[in-house]
C-alpha cells in the first residue's frame, strides 16, 4: 500500500516540477510588439452640440513585411447607443501619409481599412482622421465612444487580427 502511495506522490511531484519549469519559461512573443496595431486619439475630450471632434486612427506596421490589406470596422459602444438623444455623424475623412494628406473614401462602420492607402511599409504608420460632427440639437452630458476590430494581411502571406480597441470618449457638454 505504501509503495503505491509513494509512487503516486512522486509522479505528482515530478509533473508539478515539469509544469512549473515550463510555465515559468518566458515566451518569445511576449517581448515582441504586435506585428500591426491600431491606436486612437481625439483632438478634444469635450465638445458642445454643433461642434466637431477629430478622431484619429493610426495603423503602425511593426513587421519586416509590407501591409497589403487592412479591413477595419468602427461602431458605437453600447453606452453610446443607449443615449438616443446624442446625435452625431462622421462628416469627413483624411489620410495622412508620407505624401501628405488626402481625402479618403467611405466613412462609417464599413471597410475603413481601404482608407489607409495601398501598402504600409515596415516601420511606417498611416493615420486616418474621421471628423465627428455633433448635431446642433444633440442631447448633452453624455459620452460618445466607439470600438473597432481590424484584420491586416502582410506581403509574406501572414495576417493579424485585433480588437476590440476602444476610442477615447468625447463628452458632449451643454453650453
């Protein structure tokens, strides 16, 4: 009886030791940045009814291959949808790249990824800025926020997905 119990305890101890050794080993991907990432900024934390806020999305290629294709969505957060008195729309879109700023096509929750331009070379970024127009008859004292998912393909036939990524919220204040 004792030898069976001793074997079981010994086997459990060996398994625990192996698991702790493998669990404590650092993973190679922990030190590497994401191969592509999207970050958000706004030019104002607050606005009033009738005002505008620029929401900028920057796609950074941290990989050693070109980004060939990006698909990105942008949707209002659940709390934003619960305030039907908040009225807003996207009024414009520009792409900032190495050649300067150009208008982009297609704004809203559809494919925003096409707005980043044809390719994003390794180590470079592209910034798409959406102009958020708050309606003059919008409600006040609520936050407008968005979240996004994206998918990017690289020239080495790999891909990456990310999200949800949340934008900074904009507070609509009464004047």
